[in-house]
C-alpha cells in the first residue's frame, strides 16, 4: 500500500470520534468482521489508527477505498462543510430515464478529458442521493486528497449540492461534468448556502411549510398614556402579542425553520422623486444586491417581530427568501444572464 494512502487512512480515522470508529468501519465494509474483531477500540485513537492502517495494508487498500471511508465520514458529519445549491436546466421538457452507470461514466470521462490528475469516487445512498468526491491535482501534481470537492446529486431532480474545495478555479470543470453526465443544458448557483445540508434540501424540495402572503399591519388602538395598572394596557399588550404570534405562524409556519446561513438576491425597482426637484434626468431603475447571513437566518427573521425589532408582519422580501432564490434561476435565464462557462455545448 502506498505511503500516502496509509497516511490518509490514518488521518481519516483520527477525525472520527473514538466511540464511532467501529460503526464507520462497519459501514465502510473494506475490513472483514474477523479483522475488526482484532482491533482494540478502547485504546487511544492514534494506536487504533495505526492498527487500522496495518489491516488495510493486508488488504492492499488504494486511494479509492480510502476515499469511500472519507465519504462515509462526511455523510455523517455533513454539517462540518459549507454547502451551496445549484439548479440545472434542460433545453426542453423531455424526461430521461436515469442510469447510474451511464452517469458515472460520463462524469469521469468529461472531467478527466479536462484534467487527468483527479481522483473521482462515488457512493450511493438509499434516498437516491449520489455522493461524489473529487480530489484535484494539476497537470504536474498528484491530487490533493485533503482538499476535495463534494457533490450530492439527487437523481431525477435538477438540484445539486456542492461543497467546493479551496481551488475555485475547478468549479466550472465540475459543473460541466455534472450537466453532461445528467443530460442537462446549463447550471446556475441559487445563492443559498448553509452548513446544514438537510435544511437546504428541505428548502429546494419544499419539504417544509411556509406561507408567502402579504398582510396589512393593524395599528395599536389608542395612543394615550395610561397608568401601569390599567387593565386595558395589559389587554392591548396581550392582543398585540397574539396578533404577532398569529402573523408569524402564517408567514413562517408552525414547525422549525430550515437552517439557512446565507441568502442573496437582486432587487430592481423604480426610484420615485418629485419632478420639480429634477433629481433624475432619466427614468432608470434602481438596482441593488441584497445579502443576508446568520448562523440561522430564517429563525432569526422569525424572531424579529416577537422581539420588538420589527413590525409584524415582516415584509414579503424577508419571508420569501427561499422562494426568491428558487425563482432567481428562472429570472436570470429569461434575461440571458447565465454564464457561458456553465452552459453545455
């Protein structure tokens, strides 16, 4: 077994919590049950990793087997990576029967025609998700196994979730391979990012309830200052809290929100001013780029009104962030703004 493979396996085992090493090795399936029984999982992890490497040497492990173990680790600890959502588009409305063997072949052929020094590993999961791990090299260097890109593609859907490596210059190659392998025409980032992959899936697959309607806020009754012991004040405060709670439920739904950490979309509106002031010579639209970021963006927005930091209901520009992102691809497509590097020949 190559020394670089042995070192990579050792480091991968060291990342795993000690009480989960046996479970992950079982999922890996590369070592036999008899070999696993020889391991002492109660010693320090460094010793465990050395024993695992020795067993892998007996089985002549290569980098592809080591990469599968890394996929298993990242599948379980997928929140350790930052994920971005991409949406693909077909040139027509035709539906193709998905063939996993054909997908893998086309993906590897396309990627290796552009860059030979890459390690490509696939693993299928029961929810029709195909996990792809790509370790990138250069024309003169072997692939760097410690900075791979991860792709999660759900067959029969246009959505791809990518956790890119540091080498962003390889992203167009990755996108080209994806659209060729999946028989799509183009691909575009939806500008939704999060460490929580499952939350991103909930958003794009619409697996959570959220209403996107507009309500007119009702002003508080009365404006006179009353004594603190006046029961009408307590009643108004209670009614206002109930109103805010109801509008929040209608806007965000009753369940927990998907964990979204980043959202971005563009606004274009007309700037209105007094004609006598002659502020604008031409009636040009006002354009701006709106970015939102938070450890838990949707829950943060949901808490604004109850915390008294915003009026209820919130603007649809805030409550519709996931929906805006879903429609962004369609708007860009109509305007012909898709990047040429992501368009299939």
